[in-house]
C-alpha cells in the first residue's frame, strides 16, 4: 500500500492522521557508517526517505461518521476562538499534554497550516500562569531553525479565567512517534541528524542561560524533511545565581508534584540538590540519545523513588560529595542504604537495552565517552553544550555549522522577570504580553512593518493600579547590573 498523501482523506473519514505512529524508511540503513563521508554519500537530508505512514485500520462507515461528528464537536468545544475565528479555522486535534491541547488549523488569509496550542484557564493558578508566561516569553523573540516558531498569540475569556492560544508553525510529527513507529531501530544517519539539531537548538538557549528543563522525545517535533524543532517551553527558565532562591522551592516541588518527566530528570532535580542549571538538559540529551539508539527508555522509572533506584541500579552510586549535598533526608537515606553496584559499563547498557543491536555504540570509544560525559551525576562535571558540540563523536558524525545567531538579550531579561512575579502580577503581565504580541502580529499580518515592539505596547498601557512596565524596567535595570553582558544592539 502506498503511503497516504498529506491531507488525503483517510479510510475513517477526516484528514489522514499524520500524527499516528510513524515509520522511518530504512532503505538507506547502513550499519557502522557514522562518518561525515558516509553522510555525504547519502541523499540530501531534505530528500531523505523519512516516510510518514498512517496506521489506522478501516472501520465501518456509519461508525466513522459518528466518530467524526464527535471529534468535530470536541474540536469546536476546545477551540472557541472568538474574534480569532476569522483568522484561523481549526481542522483536527493533534496532540495534548498535561497543560495544553494542540490542534491543526488553517490561517485563512494565507492558507498556511498552523498548530494552535490552547492553554486552558492559564490564569487560574500561579503554576499555570508562570508556565504560560515562560512559554510566551521564550518563544516571542526567538528565531532558530531548531526551535518551534511562534506566529501569533491571542486569548479568550474562559469560565475559569483566561484561555491563552499560541499559534505555531505546524510540524508533522514528534520524535517519540518516530522512535517507536518502526520495528527497526532508527537509522544511524537520522539519530545523528536529530542529535545534531537538538544540540544546536540547545546551544542557542544555553548560551543565553536558558534551560528547557522538560526535554523528552515528545517535545521534539520533526518534519518529513527531517527538521527537528524543540517545543514546549512551559518549564523553561533563566538559570543563573540570582534565581537560586526559587530553585530551593522548585526542588521540593519536583519531589512532590512530578513536574518534569521522570525518565529524563537529572539527578540534581531528583535528589534535591541545591543547584541546577542548563546541565539538566544535557542529562536529558543523554536519555534521548540512548532512547534513539535502543528504542527503549534508558531509565524508565515510574515514581520518584523508583527513578532514584533505577539510577542507582544502572549507574551505580553518586560520588560522596554529591550525596553530602543532598538536603532531603529521605532521599539521602535511600541512597546510602541502597546496595552498591559497580560503575556502569555504557557499552553493555546500550547493548542490553538495544537487545543486542546497537550498531552506533558497539566498539566506538568516542560514542561511549560522549554518553558517559552526559550521565555525570555531578552537574558541574557533566559535559556542557559547547563541550558536547566539540566532542570527537559529534565532530565525527555531524557536519560543523558556521557561527550561530545569538538569542536576543531581551529574552533573558524577560525570562528572569517571570520567576519573580506573584500570581496577580503574572496574570497582569501575561495579559500585557498577549495584548502587545497580538498587536505586533496583527500589524505584521496587515503588512505594517513599523509595528510596535512589546515595550512600546507595554508602556502605552498604564491604566489601573499596577504598572508592569515600571516593574519591568526596574527588573531590567537589576538584571543589567547582575549580568555583565553588554549587548546594546539587542536591548
Ligand atoms: N507546532 C506543533 N506542530 C505539531 N504538533 C505539535 C506542535 N506543538 C505541539 N504539538 C503536539 O502537541 C503535543 C502537546 O504539546 P505540548 O507538549 O506543547 O503540550 P504540554 O501540555 O505543554 O505537554 P507536556 O505534558 O509535555 O508538558 C506535543 O507532544 C506534540 O505532539
């Protein structure tokens, strides 16, 4: 059966489900060819056989009609766009997470396909408001080929507060589906390409001291041409010394609320260590890389305690100085009482997890060393993004790129502010941000290139008791003194 075409009607009615488990065509699979020469002999990446196939069984017509009707009603219920209904027409639900529902839609003026993420009642709790503001503030000024593109923001008034809608470029799939959508492990070529793009997207963020903090395969979106973009910035955070007091609170939060996805959670979050930074993402990179190679989660814990035991079993004990820093007595005791295991043999771990088919790791010292460096218990010893990009394994398998654009300085400043706001302030600033973004995007759509910036719009609105712009500027001043970086052009 030939693969369904994009937007072809599927046997069950509605559009072909491009989000069902997908397949990488392995016709180009060639074991042990990880070098740049081997990559060069392949088709250009844009033409690669990254085939997307539907896997929905045919169902009876009547049943399908009912099902379609129900889905349509659910979509209409979830995506009441109010004024924005003139601009966007929702087509189908394509994904949901703990905080958002995402639909595919068409921008009526351009016929472009977009993804709309709805964060329902975003103002209802401080956690939701902070998550939403973080996502808005990271994505608004970011422009990078490996980070999802935000096209528009708007809000509606829902029964439990504000519903915020983020409109993004539509991506066709996510890495989770791609890893598990095939019987065979992922082609080594794609593993390296995905890893390279993930590292480049992270470099852009980490250089600006922004940690994503929720990296996992389902948050890495992938298109048919193999482009990978990092998505879901609800946990993203500016990480420097000045945010330590919040880290303390968040460590407890992590322990109790299970915010970040456990199998990708770094030990400093899991063990309640005093500090964490962009290094948490590098641990997750190790987990994602291992998962691409083995088609199995490397550290699949299902509870905080289970995850800690999983680490101890697979990776052995943390060094004593790391244990000494743990402030949660229960965690400390759990680790101290746990039977000591030998240090990990990464070749064996990958081999065992891959059920004996790990062509990428077997016999490659540099790959093993790369993995070891990512799984350092001590975050200060863990490989940084720059070290990872300079590592011999990465240099062997990924073509070097020229110098990258810098993340705008305003993103750092805006992100810093998010962590200091009370619930009420979060709501006010979120409204301000959405309003100013709406203006900017509307002006861009209507071709007005003199569109006001966020600061213009914010300062224009000074009604009411609370003055976010004053607060904003004060924090900017503080940040400017705290961070000794001078980038006047991006201010
Ligand atoms: N731009 C996009 N294009 C296509 N699909 C997308 C896009 N953005 C998100 N998705 C899909 O929607 C799903 C949910 O989105 P997202 O992860 O942002 O929501 P969330 O509630 O914040 O998730 P989580 O529970 O991981 O925190 C994703 O796994 C992805 O498959």
